[in-house]
């Protein structure tokens, strides 16, 4: 049996699905399609804005834009550029986009552990009985100064409770967040199914800000989980694989 789970590449389509549901829309940071007017709108409201491809994965093409004195600082990987005017910034980003569709998203100041920003992957899978289940919660701990926390950008995988403890979240807060994220994953699975059938797995990238509020950065329809194989406790990996086999995914 081949891999059978629907995939949607467009982050904008998926973001709109979340925004259409009031209970989920509050988890989505302010997001707009990239154009000059929207760039102006975003930067007049937010001190940090992310510029990311509508269809990219792995965090490779993400830029972080910050207001910098009278102008703007743009970071892509370890490279910094400074633009003095909004027009100069727009031209710089447009040139990079090569006419492909990009999104602008309000930057969330991620909670950190040992000065390293982290976000959370919420893995949800649909079993053969048609019910969504939250099969894994783990953290992706980024390198200091990196734009993305992705594993293939040098990030590290961590256990949720352990990471949140080290980030000084209280025990009761950690349990609350676990429950909230588990429910959130299942709610997103249900909403995606309302828009299109055939989804069997989703990976939510969720940020916690400094106050502990959860934000959905994006939803992956073909989430990677192979880094879990490297963990000491393999139970998360084994649980995901046992579900994945039912729809033809082996790794």
C-alpha cells in the first residue's frame, strides 16, 4: 500500500482554514500575503515580521525582518542586510521571492531554554476508525540567532515536559499546556477534514510566547518525525509509526 494521506502545500490556504474557525483563529499570528501594501501594514503594527514561502518546508527560505533605527534589518540564515526604506526592503524581498508567493507573519518572541528559542510539534494522526488522536508532543530547540528551529537547521529535539521545566514553566502550567495542545491538534484535524477529505496526519508547529500563550505558526500535511528515532525513549516514534503504517507511511 502506498502513502495515503492528503497533502496541501499552500500555507496561505491552510492559514485561511484556521482563521475561518473562531476558536482556532485566535491561535494564528497576524498573517497576510506578501505585497508592498501588506508589508507596510505589518511593519506599522509589529516590530518583527517573518517572510516565508507559501509552499516551502524545512525553514530554508524564511527571513526575519526587524525595525532597525530608521530602516529595517533582514536576516536570512546567518546573513544580515539593512534596508533604509520600505521600498528598498520590498525590492530586496521581491527579488528573493523570484515572483513566487510569500507570506508575512507577525513575529512571536519564542520562549527560550538556555537562551535557545524553541517551538513545539503537535503530531496528530487519524486511525482507521476515523478519529483524530494526538500521538506526540515534542519540542524543537533552535540554535541561538537562527531564524528557524528546524532539525535540519541544526535544531535539537526535546521532550515537552523537560523543555518546559527548563524554561521555568510551573508544573501546573506544563500540564495545562499539554492538555491544550492535545485538544488543539485534534481540533485542527477536524477542521482540515471539513475542508477536504483524505487527511491522515498533521504536524502543527506551535510557538509559546514568553507568557506561555500558544500560537500556531503553521500546519504541515507531511510532517517529518524521523529525528524522534534518535531519542533515548523511542515510544513516541513507535506510536507514530504504528498509526502511520495504517495509511502506508513507513518512516
